[in-house]
C-alpha cells in the first residue's frame, strides 16, 4: 500500500501544473524542509544496482 506523500497533506504546499502534468510546490511549501524532502523523494528516479530505472 502506497502512503500519501507528506507534501500532499496540505493544499497550501502544492498545486497541480496542468501543462507539465505534475505537482509543483508553492512558495509556502518551499519554506518547509520536510515538504521539500518529501517532494524530491516523490519525483526521484529509482534505479537498480545496474542503473536500470525501476518502479518503486
């Protein structure tokens, strides 16, 4: 079961960019270290030991 990323817990921290079809952080969200870490982890590309992209 996938847990909701921390940055999505407060609508003041993010918005959905329809053009890029991804979430973006608001200025308020960018000020919160935990929100930024959660956002970066959410969009991090996961790779296996051979460098192949995997789905987490």
